[in-house]
C-alpha cells in the first residue's frame, strides 16, 4: 500500500514526499486507513521511532476543516520535548496545505504566549497534560469542536502520574470525539484508562505486545558493584564508534558517571532534571548532531529526546520496571540496523534479568566483560582500518612527506607502524596493559557463603527464637505477590514446605504487587533457591520461583524494590516529578 492509496490529500502527499517518506511504515500502513475510514476509537501498540507521529498526524490533518479556526484535534503527550517534536512534525507534514495552525502547549515555559496564540485561533493543540489542564481551568480555550483526541505515549503519561489530569481534560471534550491511544507497552493502567475513556476500540498491535525490538541484542555483564564503572569503560572502549545513551537511576549518579567519563577522555555529557531547560536543550542538541558521543541520562530526562538510531543503550543500573527497560532499549535497533542493549548487573541481579527475559520474551545473553588485551586488540585493529581507509587529502601531507620519510628512513615498516600506534593509543594501551579480569564468577559467591554440608556448622535454631544478626541474612525475591494472594504467612509456609530438610529462619518480608522479597540466613539462601528451582512449588496455580535480590546488608536493611511491571513510584525515580494535585499542572512538566 502506498500513501496515495490511502486517500490522503495531494498537499499532504507532497508534504511527506518532501520529507523523503516514500512508503508507509508498518504502523502507518495499519493505522492510517483505520483512522481515515472509521469513526471508531483506536488503541495502537507502537513504539517511538516507528513512524507513529505520521500514523496519527496525517489522518488528523486530512480530516481538519481548514475553514474552521477552532481547535479540532487535541494531542496529549508526556513531555515538553515530545510536544515540540510532534508540533514540528505536523507542521512539516502540512507544509503544502494552506495555513494549518498547530500550537504546542507545555509547562516550564511562559504561559502568556500560549494563551494569546489560543486566542488568535488554532486548529490542532499539542499539549502536555499539566499545562493543558491549567489552561482549561482559566477557561482560555474552547474544546467544543474537538473531533479527535490522541493520547501519545499513554504508558509514559500514566507512569508520570498524569492519570487525573488526563481524565480532567477528557471531560471537557465532546463525548462523540474519536480517541486514539498510542502506547509502547500495555500495562494494566493503560488498559484501564482505555476501558474508561474509549468505546469499543479497534486494537492494533504493530510488533509484539510488550516486547522489545527484534534488531536489538539484549546483553548483560556480571560484575561486582564496585566495578560497574570500570565495566562501562570497557564496553565503551570495545566499541569505538558507539553512539549511545548510558542510563542511570538518579541525577547524582548520572552527573557523576558523565563527569568520570569526561575526565577519562570520553566525549560524554549528562542529561538530568537538575540542569536548566536551556542546559538540557543544549545537551540534547549536541547529542542529536552527534557532537556528543555518549549521553548519560536519567529515564525522565531522556524521555523527550527524539533520537532513536543509537548503536548502544547501556543500563549502568537496571530500571525497576519493565516499561522503563522497554523505553530505554527501544531507542536502538531501528530502521533495520542492529542495536545493542547492554546491562551492567551484579551477581544478585540475575533474577531481574530472568524476569526481563520472561516479560519481554527476548533472550538475554551474558557477555564476559572484555579483558584489557581484547580491548587493546580491537582498538589497534580499528586504528589499522582507519589508516587503511584514510584519504590523506592530497597536498596536506604530500608537501612534507619526503622530509618525514627521510627522518624515518632507518626504521623498518613494522617499527613505524608500532610507533604510530603507540602515539595514537598510548594511554589506552598502557591503561589496559595489566588490567584485571572484572567478571564476577556466578558460581563462587553463593558457594563461598555456604558452610560445607548444609547447615553443618550452625547451631540448630528453633522457630520463634531470637532473630539472628541481619548481617548474616541475604534477601531473596519470589515471583508471586499480593495479586496472587500472597501473605507473609503464606510465604513462610511456601518456603518451609519446600525446604523439608530444615526450618528456615525467615527475616524481613516485603510483599509487592507481583513479587515478594524476604530475608533468609545467607547459609540457607542457595538451598532455598534450589528447592524452588525444581518447579514443584505451586501457589494459586502459579509455579513459584525464588532468586537472589540486592546484596546482604548489615543492620536494619532498607527494603529493596524488586523488578516489577507496575508504574514506578516517586521513590523509585529520584528525578521524576512528584505527582501534584490538580491545579498545579505547569509544575509537572518541569524535569
Ligand atoms: P516517529 O516514530 O513518528 O517519531 O518517527 C520516527 C522517524 O521516522 C522520524 O524521523 C520520521 O520523520 C521518520 N519517518 C516516519 N515515517 C516515515 C516514512 N514513511 N518513511 C521514512 N521515514 C519516516
């Protein structure tokens, strides 16, 4: 199917042809005909970078009444950057139509120009929810002519706590307006809002539900927590042509890693919520133009960045929820290119990897952290390839080549190569000359903690006796939670029934929605994991599995949040906007 077959106006066909769009992408081929031909609501599962802006943008523009200057379409999206991007895209698609007025409305910017543009009359409003609600409360816009509403990146909007705002906004548009919901993932919260606000929607899935992109190779490296940064450097050093984002969890960590990378000679910059909007725009601009090779970012700050052709996405730390993982890694492996999603984990996070494998249906491959020698070899070969492929630009060197050749006359060719390589890569070769192996041995650590035959050197402990020192405890994670009807008592029964040999002294228990964390004496940890690994324990029809979570902590251990599919809480993401009450809309868009 071509764009012309879809019945778009000639001016729109001209507009997209000027942008170089020759054939529709899969999401466009699926979505555009439905949006053009029916008045039904649509839920489309599609990731960023698949061409979804045109998938909803072209039908919106096609069905505008150009004679009418009132808002006829409302597009809601999670971030200021995405809001501006969608507005720019729509303006480009409409470049050959007589004036179509598309306005971007977002927080963190002066509201007055937005209000006066609305007064002058616009036909399409692209908005972030907080600012939109603010404007609606001021009665500064009339939505009675809205015929189409688009919820773009619905999962992100809900993740960011915009649910109430969305409901508030949707209550101001006519009931008969057609709603299109686009989401990269379909967590329960999105299904809920779709059920609440849409009538019998057509469901369109491009690609697999909740699955990552096919061209992405999911890899992980297991190192001790203290070696994360060294491992990151090695991953980067192995890929001299990397163009990627390193994701961290907090603003502080993001800044520190970016600073370390810069000091160590990498072309890296940080992107997080502590930067001013101007600083963020500048960093994003440099990264887009590839003047910056490595962007170190938090999930929230990177959300609006419309760069999807990355060679690498590196999780310096794994995110807590599946949606963030999908969003992060969806930025690579695009347009048929191979992409690498690499995660640096410590031994006890392997359970999270298993969980991600299960939830995304992708295989995660453990890769050994490259050794110093491997990196040196790759860098030397890359240098040799560069030398082979370099065009010296005629007279730049030619003018002095005789003099140079005379100087090096006595050196054999191999020696000349060695010396040029040493000059170019001296620092790196020296750095990696005796670099240690960073790979964490998967087997050894648990075994180190296990005392010979199970429990042989421990005094037997009776139930209800004094609680052992928490320093001797490790935390495990179970793959069932409150939604499966798990209670602390049931968890204890499951653990002890499956470990018939001895009674396990269970410490702190935290039951989450779909998982539970609990502490056991470190000497018993492997036994508990093994007992469940046989797959014989069942809880309400679900096979129960147990694996390690975070590392053992002395003293009262803070609860660690396991990987889960639900939306993150504000405590999970240090730079996520806190969910404000209604009426504080503008503040939400500042990140
Ligand atoms: P989006 O998912 O809408 O952010 O689009 C991702 C990128 O693909 C943008 O740079 C678009 O300009 C580009 N794009 C969208 N549709 C097409 C198409 N049919 N042909 C070529 N490029 C496209």
